[in-house]
């Protein structure tokens, strides 16, 4: 059995990563470099150039595209993970996606953010009503308690304050 040369191993690793999920370019670069670091103490200049070449190849094959990655990430975060635009923006920045791409994708997602917030409110409304009942909070203070808890959930999930204010009539 023939042993593969090192660049082929790295390229195969890159393809395995891309088969599992989509990646942002910078996050993918860091992942490949960390793969190299696991095998050695430091990454040489030639190896960094090899990683850049692999990135160019993946982009040419349209397997690596920051805009497409951002679209998928935002869609998943809004619909499945119920995150707000603020939290999404922060995560994408951490993943190294360019601010222009993030803003371009997020500019028309505020309506979807509101829908996600409404879904969360519906889910947690009943939870906090039961909690208030178990804690024995008087009925006149119960509405304020529930509203406060719902506001905290939305803030933790990164929803914009204006969206929260509009939905909870604060």
C-alpha cells in the first residue's frame, strides 16, 4: 500500500472537514493550521503556503465560500438555535467572517429575528407561569415577574433591545 505524501494528507483532511459541514474561510484556515500543529511543534512557512493553496483550491471548487457559509449559519441560528442578531454577529466575528459579509447577510433578517423571538416567548411563557405559581408569587406581581424573565431570556440569546421592547411592550 502506497503512503500518501503530506500535502495530500492535509488536502484529504480538508475535504473530510468540508464533507461534515460548511466553514468560514478564516475558521477553516485555523483548523488546518491546528491540524499541522498537532503533528509538529511549529508550522513552517512552506506549510502555511500549502494551507493557502488548499484554501484557494477549495474556493475554486466552491466548497469554501464565506457568503454561503454566513447565509447557512444565520439561517440555522435564527430558526433552529433561536439566537438573536447580536449573538449571531458576535459568533460570526469570532469565526473570522468579514464584517461586510455579515452585515450584508443580516440586513434583511430582522423580520426573521422577530419570528424567532416570538417562538421563544411562546415556549418560555408557560415555563415562567408555572415557575411563578410554584414560587407563590402573588398574581399582581406575577405579570412583571414573567415579563422580566422573558426579557432576560431574549437578552441572553442576543436579540436586539428594540425587538424585545416591541414584543414585550416595555
